[in-house]
């Protein structure tokens, strides 16, 4: 039971981080940088999408992995 409570806490922190980071990236890409500017710069829509997904998934995984357990 104790281990399940810790996992829920880690998942909660990772989820909160995921949502905040995703919102920030969506704001930056759609509002400030414009997706077409990034596609023109990198040359590939798929490359931009994969990069943005990795920018969201990798830090979220790191928060989940390195959240301290008591």
C-alpha cells in the first residue's frame, strides 16, 4: 500500500510537469515562434514534431524518475 501511494505521488508530479511544459511549448510554438517558421528553419514538419514531442516527454520522464521517495 505504501509503495502504491508513492507511485501515485510520482505520477501526480510528472503529470503536473507534463501539462505545464506542454502548455508552455504550445504557447511558444503556436503563439510566438509560429510552427511554419520552425518548419522553414528545420526543413521538415516531422522533425519539428518529433523534436517537440521529445522536449515534452524526456523532461517529464526525468521528473518522474528523479522524484525523491521518502
